[in-house]
C-alpha cells in the first residue's frame, strides 16, 4: 500500500511481462507503482494520482507515445522516462524533443532502470540549472570544472583553453548535466531556431573538446555520446575510479 512518504511511479506499458518487471523493480526499491497499458487511462491517472515520475512505453496500442508526451507536457513537468524497443530507436530523439526527460532501451536491467529514475527525480524540469551552478557559479564533475563566472573550463585546476564555440557547448551540457540533450535541442540553443540542423558541426567540436578534456577521448568520462540522439554531461555518480 502506498504511504505519503513513497514517491509514486506511473508505469504505462502494455506488455504484461515488461510491465510486471517494472512494477516489481520499482516496488522493491520503495516506490509506489501505478500501472496501466492504455494511453487514455494513463492521462487520467496522471491528473488524478500526480505521479512523481512516469515510465512510458512508446509502442502503446491506443495512442502514439509522442502524443502522450506532448499532452502531459501541456500541463505538468512530471519527469517522463521513455521505454523504447530497439526497433524504435530513431523515435528516442523525437520523444526527448517532445519533452521526455530520458529514455531506456529494451532489454534493460533493474540497476539501470533505478539509476534513470533517480536521475529523473533529481532533475525536475523546473530546475533547468543545477543547484551547484546557481550557488557557486561553477559545475564540478571528477577533475573537470566549468567556471561560469570566469568563462573557463579547468581540468585538475588547469585551463583547457576551449574555443568560444567549444566553451558554449560544454557550458550548455553542464547546465543540463545528467540529462540527454538531443542534437536538435543543442543546435537550437546554441545557434538559434533557424540554425542548420546538421549534427556534423557538433561532432567536429566534440572531437576537439574531447581531445582537450578527456583522459581517453575514445572512452569519454565527462561527455557521453548517446548514439543517434545527442550528448550527456556526466554527474559525479557516473564517474568510476
Ligand atoms: Ca508496447
């Protein structure tokens, strides 16, 4: 039974096997699970139960996942984690652009799922900027520091000398650390709504940024590539020693 202290997770998934796995996993972790396999019912449940986080299967029988995300986003900022099948990979970026917070691809394990939920709950969409940046004017992860006031990026205390565009990319990812930013949302944010939607410019800058900040550019620890979707800046809990 749900208590007032428990955070509520709404599971919107029509596959009974996956739905049961999700329910068991989140319940065992101490969350209260609410489950439906139907989009229309889900929208009603969101308004009546006010869940703290929503897990959404993109392939529902009655409604398109994007339609559900846009509808939810028209009235609430509740975090949404999209659950996508491999066959729907190209829909992940679209789901994020529609307002989803993160995605997880089937098959996935309990550990990964719970980590995504914790991240989503930590980053409510109303706080676009991390508390750390607001408080100190800087973002720290591992040996990397983004100093927003002095407009510098430091690695182990040394200025890494980014170009102005590289710096803007790192600042943007730092402000959204822990969350995936799609190529499209980055290009819009950096160069305005009429910018070219060619990801190549981001890839070129990212290669140069990684040579400057990553101990091993082939195995990034600070900025991760989300294949076919975008980039994500690490948080301290991502850093493995
Ligand atoms: Ca499905």
